[in-house]
C-alpha cells in the first residue's frame, strides 16, 4: 500500500513570507526616501479604511467645510464633512492607522512630525473633536438636491487646536514633514469612535 500522506503548506508559507517581507522592504524604501527629503507631492491616503489624525495646532487659509456622504471602511455611504484648505501649517502632527495582520493580531502604524506644511489639503472626516476659530466666516445655504451644495461654510483663515479627527480620505498636493518619525506597535485591537 502506498503512503497517501501529502505534505501541504511549506512552499506556500515560504512564498507568502518572501512576498510579505519584500512588500515591507519596498514600503520601507519608499518611506526612507520620503524621510530623507521630508517632502511628498500629490499624496492621497484613502480606500484603506478609517485612520486618525491628531495635532496640537493648525493654521489654515482658504478654508471650506462641506457636508457630504462618502465611503468609509465600514460603509458605502456614511455622513461626513469635507474640509479643504489651500495652505495648512500644523504643530505636533500624529497620523495613525490600525491594521489587522493575516495572523489575526493588530498593529498600529504611526507617522509623527513636530511640524508639517501642507498645500492643497482635502480631508473627509466622520468625527472631529477640536477647538475651532475662524476669520471672515461665511455660512451659505441654498435649496438643492445635492447635499454638498445645500450648506457650506467658508473662512479666509482657520485655527484648529487640540484636534482628534477620524478620517477616511486625505489628499495633499504637497506635504513637508519636518523631523518625521514612522513607527509600528502591536496592539490588542483597533480604536473605534462611535
């Protein structure tokens, strides 16, 4: 009688870990190049689920605040607001994202910078906890079937302090992170805000 035991998984595990490590090394190389220059152009972050942005202070110009519905990591159409600024200068920026590994464990990726300068900022946020002040603020309401045109808020300048923002999309035409640090840590589970 022939031995019918089949050895399964050794080759696949090996290929998986090679691909996994190659991906992390490639990501590390991109982050390393970005870390050396401290500047990136046209940098979108979206389509990867919710992530969090925290900072001590932001000074922005040409501020727009537009209600909208959009896709998040959990929903195809969630209520949120779109913030736009032509220029934003940020003190003590901290962006982090919780990711589930194939093993079922969770890891948190941190991007931190003592100061950041951004041009062409667009951000879709589901939750904002902050102190806000505006210069030359105008609120406009009109009758329209398009929710983004029903109500808008504009200001020539905005100051946002002690902010925590849950966001699903972030775009910058140009960003410069002075003294940026990128790190990862193991966590018990993802952070959630209801």
